[in-house]
C-alpha cells in the first residue's frame, strides 16, 4: 500500500488528462471500462488479498483510508508494476475509453440521421424561414405561373388582435420578404380582430382565391375571401361568406367533375364538427351550399378535414381529432350521402395535417405520427387511403412543436411542403416522390428501419 500511495502522489502531473475524460463520462463508467479492459488483457485488477493478522488488518484499513479511493482501486499495480508502466497503462485505457465513447456517439448519430432521412435520394433541398414576428403559423402554399406562393398568419400571439395575414413568393432559390395581404377590423366598432387559417384555391381563368377566418376564437369564426389576378401580388377587397359558411378552413379544396369545389370545412358553435361545403365559382360571386355536420362532438371531436379524392364516386375525408387518432368519412356515390364518422387508420395528436394526390395516383400524407406529441413530422403514402406505408421522418426534435404542414406537387413533379417550428419559423422541404422507399405501417405502428 505504500507503493500505491506514492503512485497517487506522483500521478498529479497527468490528472488533467483524467479529468477531461471523467467529467464527460463519469467515474463509474471509467472504472468499469478500465476493469473490463484489464480483464480482457489478462491483467485482473483485483485478486484475493493475503491473510493478515488482526493488527495488520487495522494498519491496512488505516493506510487504505489515508491513501484514498484511487490508490485503493489501483493498489495491485503498486506492488507489482513500475510507476511509468502504471501511467502508460492508465493513459492507454483512458484514450481507448475516449475513442470508444466517440465511436459510439458517432454511431448513434448516424442511426438517428438514417432514421429521419425521408428516403435515399428523395430530398432535393430544404431551408429554414425565419419570420420577423413573435408568432407565425398555418402556412399554405400553391403554385402560380411565377413559382410558389405562401400565405400565413403572423402577429404577437395566436388569437391576438394584431394577427394578420402575410404572403411570400419563391422563385426557385429564395423566399421574398413578407408582405401583408389581409387584416380585419369590425366595421361598426373599428376593433381589430385576429385572422386565421388562410387557404389558397386556384379558380377559373387565372383567378386565385384566398379564404380565411376572422374572430377571437374558433367558435366565433366568420369566413372571408379575396381574389387575385396577378399571381398573388395584389388582392381585391375582402368579401364576407354567407353566415355559417367558412370555405376551406385548413386544407385545400378539390375540384369535382361538375366544376364545383368541395371544401373541407368545420364549425365549432356546438363543439368540433366537420362539415363539407360546395362552392360554385362565378366571377367574384361564388355560390354556396353545405352538408349538415357529419359527426357528433359527443362521440368524435373532429375538425380540419383533408380530402382524398379516389375518383368521381369515391371520396375519403380524414380529420384531426382529440381522441388520439384520425377520424374518417367516406362517400361512394359522388357526395350524395356520407358514411358515419369512424376511427381512421393513423394516430393523431390533435394536430392538423395535409394530404395530396400526386401524378402517379398515390396519396402523400404529411402529419405527426403520434397520439400525443407533435415533436415529429412524418411522411406516408397510400394507393387506397386504407393501407399506408412509411416514407420517413422528415424532422424530429424533443420538446419541439412541428405542426400545420402544407404540401403540393409542382408541375415538374417535385413535392413542396412547409411546416411550422414552435409557431415562429417555417421549414420548406423539396422532395422527389419517384425516389421514395417505403415500409408498411402495421396496426398504426411506425416501422423501425
């Protein structure tokens, strides 16, 4: 034990090397690693101690206490190895521990990156959009003759009186600075109220329609619409929709064979209820009719529907819900009648999503694959709206809100999607759907690669 005590004293010159590793790894991990490495090298770090007399045992305990914990761990080295050998051996073990820890870290990082990769070769590009407002949410994108147009709501905070609608254009390389496109103030009192959930529709003859909601909360929403004839650079004064009509409240409308637009809508006067509205475009005086509410809020509390048009007769509607999963509706006779709402095929954490039908006939869904959390953005495809296949996790970050995606397919076949990060930034991702590699989603469980 005297040799061990001397070793501890003379080890001081390289203690800094020990601290740099042990601070990161922890003493427990370090000693465990050194012990295992010594055993594998055939040099056991402990052996059965020699029998001592009672007086010798007392002296041993005293010297062990005085020499410290480190000396006790390496006491065997002191009796059989030189100081230089012990230092070289310990430094070698520390270096190997550091290398193994780094390799393990890099391996875990590569596994994580592989897990969030949408598909090999599928991602064309992505960029973060820093919006100069404390609150920015619900982006909606469409392709015009000049490129992409995006509209969204920004202000101090969700529902605050200063929340207005803004627009930005993408020319293939970057997004333009935000410009205001809509605000709302009561005509009688002049009191300003928040704008919500803008949605763009490409109307007939180069007419672009913008739908949005105004009010203090979802239950008090009133529908508004504007028109543009120059790709979204200038807009007509707002028009009020008929009472009880909202137009599309979050996701795109689909055009029916008769030229009408089927609008995914909802209302919250008596709880969250989905309704579908039919818009007949005629100049700037569109005609409107709607279904009755298609669910009871006592059974399913659903809103923000998205439409999957399989053909003229068969149309599916997926809905956000508070139940932890999507709900769905079907018509098999061209919107004449609708089925009862039932549980859908995928989880949903009470968060909006978006879906499109791409050129090859498949449906592409961007959503949060979780019954509780919005800390991930997933991409899935389906040919029938019932059996879904996972493409990849586009983004995932603990304690981060990734919400309200909007997706389109441009004329060149690429997919463009935008989603919100923590209600103050957007991310724009471009994908090539021909490069998707998929795995089946079985019983609602996301497959592990």
